[in-house]
C-alpha cells in the first residue's frame, strides 16, 4: 500500500490491507442486478408463468438471497472475509437518529422535486411512486415491510455504497497518475455510484413526470447515502436512511389498502 493510500484506509473506504476485489467484481454484481430485473420482467409478461402474490414474493426473496450470496462470496474469496471489514456493514445506535433524520429530510426534498417538476418544468401531474405491492393485504404487508423495507435496503447498500463505491474509490486512488484526481477519489466514487444507483431505478418510470422525479429523487438519495457512508466509513447510517425511506412509502401505501 502506498503512502497516499494509508491515510485513506482510516476513512473506512479503503480496506486496511490490499484486497483482490474491485471494479470487475462490482461489474459482475451489477450484471446480476440487470439479469434479475430483465428476468423478472420476462416472467411477469410470460403467459405460461403462474401469477400469485405468494410466488411473486418468494421469487423476489430468492433473487435478493442470490445477490447477498454473491456479496458474501466476494468478501470471503477475494477480500478480508466478512461484510463488515470489506464493505462497512456495521450498525451503531447513533445510526438510528442520523438515518431517520436524513430520511425525513429526503422526504421533504421529494416534495420539492415534485413541485419543481409540476410548477417550473410544467410536467403533468402524475403518480411518481415506484413501490408496487401485492394485491392481497397480508402479502402486501410481508412484501412492503419485509422485503421492500428491510431486505432490499440491505442488499442495495451492500452493492452501491459498499462494493461499488469502494471499488471505484480504490481504483481511482491506485490507478490514477494525477494527485489532484486521487485527492478527489471520494467525491468521484460518491457521484459515480449515485448516478449508477439512480439509473438502475429509471426502468420503473411509467411517465415523463415519474422519470424526472424518480431519477432526481434517487440521485439525491444516492449522493446523501454515499456522502454519509464516506464520512463514517460504515453503511449503518445510509442503511437506516434507506430502510426508513422505503418503510415510510410502504406504510403510506398500506394505509390505503382495503382490508
């Protein structure tokens, strides 16, 4: 490890010793995300595929288990051996107020972004939420509060603020010949990972208003999550923020469900 890398190791973004995982491993992880998104869309449209809330929820859980298994495999075979040391998956009590507070602030930002789209850009008023729940109330609760609000945030933070952001940071620090660029490695990794994170959600947009609002909202979310993960060297605050944001959306949807 070079002298330049040593002070950055203490920030938590670069592992305390050289690891073998990097951008190729992050790329494979993102390819898994794409494969799952495409595969889910194909199955959802296939006339021969049985449709039920239970099956849909179970398949979604299986998909996330596959992603989790890959992250664990990368840490154990090409890293320091665990998700905490490699990707910063660590929770502390202080993360709760930080994460919840940021989630509330981002909820306010979402309203401002929507108002900007309607009042300034003159986009038509439309639904902009990207969370879809099963029709059955019981399965909607299981999916909304279990998978969408707990499982999904853990996996997405592991990949986008853990593996991907750190891989970008490490690559910039280790490969760039410019001291100026290397000094900005944290900023570069935050912006690039947030942009990719937002892009991975744009397929959910069903109208132009939703495309703008969803894209801007998730980009802001990714920038804030990346900044707090960079600052603390852990995924705890961004994970609580992610869980709180998704849970609030799920609760709002469930409150209007027929019993």
